[in-house]
């Protein structure tokens, strides 16, 4: 079964850090996919947080620039999202995505809550 599995979410105080991991399993090799992290807060639409191309180019949501870093380890079939200086407005369910042409694969999501 092809799937993406996120982990690393949790409760953190403002200013803290978390590292999210997205592990691909089954007959999928992320090296040929553009990978991304999205998030969805309660009552809001899902938004793109960060992407990384097969060549390693990255793009970020303006509000997370300088705080979040996306990276990929093709050998480990894993994508990471390092999140620093977290703010309450970063609270959301974070989803991993793999995209290639018209094919999209989503993970089940991991909850990130930033609160004191």
C-alpha cells in the first residue's frame, strides 16, 4: 500500500520548535516527486506551507519564511519540516503531499498546537 505517514506533531509553547517527518512507504520513491507540507487550521482552508522540488529548490509561505525549513532525504524516502520560533497562528493539522504530473498523494496529517 502506497502511503505517506507524518509524525512529530504535538503541543509546544510559543517560541518553541518541532520537526515534522513524512515517511513514504509502498511502491513510491519520493525522489521523483515534488514534496510539500500543507496545513489546515479549524475553520480555514488548507494552505501551502513549504515545497521542495526534485532538484531541491524550496518555496515557503511568507509567514513562515526564516522560521521553517523543508528538506528531503531521498535515500531514506523522507521529507522533513523543521519549525522554529513557533507562533500560536501556526496551530493546525499539517499534511504531507507528494505530487507528480496529475498524481497527488496525501498523508493523514499530524496536529501541531502552539499554546502557553
